[in-house]
C-alpha cells in the first residue's frame, strides 16, 4: 500500500499541526510505504520571494526530519527535484475540465482573501493530481480542506483511464474525522491565521511566556477550578499520561493553586515532549549539507518510480521518446 502526501512549506509549525497532521503521518510511516514531499512548486503559486521560498523549503525539510520522518523508511524529497511531475501536470491538464477548477473552494477562498488569481493558483489541483498519479499512490491522507482536491484527482484519473485504459491508479483519500481540533491560546481552533498558536520549535522561555497568555476564567487562586472548560487543561491532556492527568485534575480542584501554576506545568510538559525534536533541529541547522543529501537521496528513489511511470504514460498518449 503506497501512501503519499505533500507538505506546504509555509511558516512555523504549531502543536495543532503536530496532533492534526504530523503525528498521524508518523504512524503511517510505521505501517506503510510512505512517500512524502515538500510541495515547493505549489508554494510558488502564492509566494514570490525566491530567497524565502528556498529558506521555507529547507526549514520544512529540517522540521519534518527533526519530528521523526525517517528517510531510511520513507521516501522523502523536494517536489521540484523530480521534474517529471511538471510533464505529467501538462498531460493531465488536457483531461481537466476548466469548470471543475472554477468550482474549487480552495481557489475561491484564496481569491476572496485577496491573493491574485494567477494561473498556478487556478491549476493547483492539477499539479496535485500529478503528484499523486506519478507515484501510483493508493492512499492520500489530507486535512478536510484538501478533500475536494483529491476528488478532482479522482475525476481526472477516471477521464484519463476511460480514454487510454487502466493506466493510472485511482487513489483513495483518508480524512480522519475523529482527529480533535486543537484549541489555540484563545480557545478558538489553533491556526497560524488566527495568531493563537503555540509553536513546536521554540525555547523554554518563549514557551513559558506563550503559555502564560492562554485565556482562562478569573476564578481566584483559593477557589476550586473547573478543568473541563479550561484551555490550559485541554492542552495539558495532549502531553500527559493518565496519572499526570489525574494529578492535574486534583490540582484544579484543590483551590491551592492558580492558573499561573498550571500554565507553568503545561509549558514544561510541552518542552519535554519536543525537546528531542528541538535538539535534532539544531543539529540539522548546523549540518544543512546533510539535509540536502537526504533530500537528494529521496529524490533518487522517487525519480526511479516517476521515470518508469512516465514512459508508460508518454507511450499511451503518443509523446514520442527522443530518437537516437
Ligand atoms: P493553519 O491553520 O495554521 O494554517 P494548516 O492549514 O497549514 O494550518 O494545516 C496543516 C495541517 O495541520 C492540516 O492537516 C490541518 O488539518 C492540521 N491542523 C492545523 N491546525 C490544526 C488544529 N488546530 N487542530 C488539528 N489539526 C490542525
Ligand atoms: N495542497 C496540499 C496542502 O496544502 C499539499 C499537497 C501538494 C499535497 N501536493 C499534494 C497533499 C499531493 C497531498 C497529495 O496541504
């Protein structure tokens, strides 16, 4: 079973990303043939600063390696290192009705937010289809916002196969409806667009300060507190084991401590949880050539699959191979 997913190299990762996307990905790495890449061509549709795009791409690679993507186990590469994806993108665009792209929510949302409606933004789902179909992915785990894109991929696949026979693998998507939405420091969904995140890669001091900003009610220190509706407790639960959770409940009920104490305990727990990842990140930042080597090795593995697939596809659609 080949599972494939792409990562947008955008901004700093937060603990909502970790529990909503990264942790499930790490679990899949244990049980399947995971193909995972940094979607830098996709990022170009809305990021037009070359240095920033380069930096974001490497930052994303470092972050995912630090959090546990294992290049020995999984195929991990930079999308742009396998150029075949652009060729397939063009071929697939010949099977993509314009109306389908016009109906894409993600495109409409981006335009509504004020992004300029460039063609890459419009054609974004076709490049995603190429990402998926080039590697014969069986399963694509994505967040809810990407569901329609995978439906578009499935549509394109059926249109292509209808014409040429069963050449492309029809992918399934996997959307984990059960995954909890992690709250931010204001209690709303944690999201970089709401400025309410707690970042994964940080320092103990900054983390403590950030946790100090979590919104709570104003129950005085000496009164028992309700852990059920508390953002601090909701976050603490993600990082603590059963015993620690019980102990925290007692502390809430005892009326001996205030929210400030709980926030400190939370920040210590988060720091402990990501301490190793933070260390690995510092290591990779100081050894950036190692990161580039890992990506090159990943691209080699991905390219081998892509080359074989493209030969079949070119032949079917009638693109002559170079004559020697
Ligand atoms: P953001 O909302 O910060 O822009 P993204 O849209 O880039 O985050 O999300 C990347 C991945 O992380 C998606 O798979 C998304 O479902 C997951 N994710 C983001 N925020 C949360 C959250 N608060 N709770 C659970 N999962 C989240
Ligand atoms: N569009 C996806 C996102 O924003 C990233 C992505 C690009 C992707 N190509 C993909 C995800 C192929 C799954 C499969 O999160």
